[in-house]
C-alpha cells in the first residue's frame, strides 16, 4: 500500500508539473523524433525552439519514443492526435508503418510533414530533405577548390563501395559541376568499402601512386576519418588536405591537426528550424503546398518542392576550425 | 477466485495476515487504475474524449491479448519470450501471402496458423526434451526474428488488401474498435478457462507442484504443450491486428514487445514463479499500463518517465511479498 501512495504522489507531482508547462499557444507544432536522448535530435529541437521564438505564439512539443521503433512513434502520434496539435513534423522510424496513423492525423485536420527520415508520400504532405544530391556534389568540389591555391590542382576521391548508391550519385554530381571549377582535376577514385582499415590503406596507396594529389574528397563518414588519419601518419599535413562528408565529433581532432580544413554534413539545428517554419506556414496557409510549389522557411530561404512534394533544405553545412568543437558535442 | 487454487499450498501473495486481509491485488490495482483515470481527466482537457480514449486502447490491446495467454503459461511456471518474434514471423508470412494475392481471410488464417505452429515448436522443445522454457524461447526469439530478417532483409511488405485494415483500424460500434472487442471477448474466455474449468485447475496444479500434478494423473506435458500453442496462436492473432493497424511489415515489427507483455502479466499479480494469478488482474494491469502511457503521452512527458513508473510498480509487486515474508519470518 505504501508504494501505491508513493506512486500516486509521484504521478500527481509529474502531472502537476506537466500541466504548468502545457499552456495553450496559438499554434502547437509537434516535433517528433526517432527517439529521445539523441544529440542530433536535441540539436534539431534547439532549432525548432529558435523558430518558435522568431514566429511568436508557437509552442513546439518536442517528443518521441524511448526506443527507435515504429510502434513507439505510433503511440506518440496517437497522443498528439488526441491533443489536437496543429502540425506534426516527424523524423520517421519506418517509411510505411506510420502511414495509417499519420493519415488519421491528416484526416482530423493536422498538417503532417516529415523531415530527415521520410514517410511515404501518402502519409505526409511535404518531406524536407536536409540537402540534395546536386548540392552535396557541388559542396564537395567547392570545399576541395577552396583549399587549393587559386582553386587549381589535382584531387582524388575516396568512396565507399563501388556499388554504394549514394556515393555513386554524389560522385556523378561532382563530375557534373567540375567544369565550373577550371583547374581542378579529379585524377583518381579509390574505394575503401566504408571500412576504416581498407580506407586507410587505399589512402596511403593513393598518396604514393599519385603524388600530385593535393586534395582527397571522401563523401563517406568512415572514409574521411581514415583518410585524414592516413594523411597525418604519412606526414603529409599541409601538403594534402582531406575534405568530404563527416561527423563533427569524429572529425574535430583532424580539423585541429589541420589534416582537414573543412568538411560538410547537415546541420541539425537548421533542420529543426526549417521543419518548424514549414509546419507553421502550412498551418497558417502561407505555403504553396503542391508539387512544384514553394514554402518559405524563415532565415533558411524557400523550400522548392519537386513532383513528390520533396524538398531540399540547403547546401550541406560546412564545418571548420571555427565551429567544429561546438557541433562535436552534439553529433 | 484464485483463493481456491491457493488453498492447498503456501500462498505467496500479500493477502496473508496483513491488515487489509480482504484487499486483494486486483482490488488494489483497480484502485490504481481509477486514481490514474481521475488524475488524467484532471490533468489534460483531452483525456475524456471518447475518440481519444478509443485511440488509446490501440496502444495496448495487442499486447494485452498476448498477455492473456502468457498469464496461463506463467501460472503453469513456464514462459514464452518469443511472442514478439512470433509476431514478426507471422507478419512476414502474411506479407508474403498478400504479395502472392491471398485474400483477407486467407491472410488471417495464415497469420494465426504461423503463430500456432511457432508456438507448437516451442512447446515441442520444452515438453519433448524437458528443456527450461526460458532458454528455449530465448533461442526461438532469435530464431523466429532471424527468419523474418532472412526473408525480408531491409525490405518491406505492403499492399495488403484494403479490407484487411478492418482488424487493426476499424470500429465495430461507435468508438469501440474491433481490436478492443476482441480483447474483451478473449479476456472472458481466458478467465473462464483459468478460473472455471478443470483445465484451469490443472494449470494451477502444474504451476504449484508439477510432480504432485503428475502423480494425481494430470498429463503435465500435454497441458504445457497446449499452453504454448495457445500462446503462439494469440501472438499470431496479435500479428494480424498489428499488421493490419500499421498496414505494412518489416522484420523489426513488435521489437521488444515480449517484455511489455510479461510486465503486464506480472503487474497483474501473476506470480512469476508460477502457481498463482488471475485473469482479471492481468486485464486491469493492461488498463493501468495503457492509461499511464496515454496520460503521460497527452502531457508530452517523455516515455522514459513511463518506464520508471512501470519499473517501480513491477519491482514493488515482486519485492513486497518477499520482503513481507522475510519480515514476518521468525
């Protein structure tokens, strides 16, 4: 019986605290994440709160299950439907399993968008991609050109496997924008199979076989770390630079050792900010939410929608010595 | 109802010589449910909406349906930890059948049959070779989930027939969903089986004293085998409802659900060591867990708080009787 009392008291306390915070705002937007307690999503929430502050009269409900399961997210969606929130912006654990419950949400007048990890087209109105293949390809080449004196010199690509879909598309996009960077040549492409040791060995081999290479572009978070390590171990720091796509927490050391000057990846804060802005504009009817339309997203500009109602937020965010430590704490 | 069963052995629940002798676990649990209900109704303006309460039932009916069968198994001092994996393998079987053009009722039969078959496999290993069920079902938990992964990989089965959505998404009457009605009917059926039939008495006898049960002419192995098949069958039914509700199948479906099912059963006052427990207790426990989850969800309290609340309740229900015995012991 004693524990029942304690339980009742705890429940009362928890609920009391919660009521105090659940003040009615004009527009209530739920930011649903894959699971709570993940740095990347906590950062997205930071961006969402920033958007709410900027807009005024917006309450962001940051929520998600404790484990990354579709069933957990469905429970969360059910409780959000019950609360009659105005919009749900979700990073989905499952493309398909959430569709019936999100459809129910939409049928009850809730605006639904997905961001980061998408939901099938019938379960949401808009999907916000952090970036697009073309933008990623361009950014990789741009970062390579930026470290070369006058933007001229030889570069090589360290990819994942020869069959990796994402990497192959990005490499193709890189080659497409190459004419915009005269003087920059891609002289070799090697494959590290997204294995740290193979990527390392391929980089060492590359440095030996192509001494003219001054930049290594690794559009893979495994490859970029291995390449930077190889450059450092071969005492080539200052001669050869590594760039590409990587995680700030893994790359901070290499940025400080100067093996890498800059690298790129999505910025979760911008992502949360944009998702909130889009949701708000949908609720307020300020968005042109149809295939080929566009949606304003505050300081992040305008989201252009393609025929699947997908949109790319922006260029990948560039991390260098000035900001890598701040983001290394997040993801 | 369980008192009759506990007459012939040392009772291991609180209602021995403690102050509220007449207060049984089910009554306490019911009081908790009422308290939570009242709290929720006061804390959130959205709680008392019939549609919302109906939505809330979807969160726990599948688990609770399995918990009914699990309760019988645990009373018989066995356990089935593979139920969530059985859901996965049954759902994959239905998905493959749906791809091959099987109709709605065919899918239901396939789902239930796969479940029953998986349960029979568990029962066979446990009763034929005398293996501990916790070991066997931890093994089959990986095995069944593994089969689902082998078949589906990182793929997905969608495109179930439109009327298949009935089992997990439709309403029988006003806000009362098919899932919920099914659960209530099953609760009555399982309640009668456990508390009003000879078969039910056998289950208690086996849980209390398997050797004694055997000497008194109960076919222990056969009863246990049937219980495993029933557990698999109910997991198959849950697979039908869950697959219908989410309209797709991935090998990760229902991941980790077995622990929530066992939690429900234990919270319902079923002795984890076997021999005692009741179906009404399990049903009330299902409601308590459902109400707590939904209430906290409405207030946007992170799910981890819910885990803490349930954890505390669970430890209390297991620890308090043991502590009490120790204190009372000379």
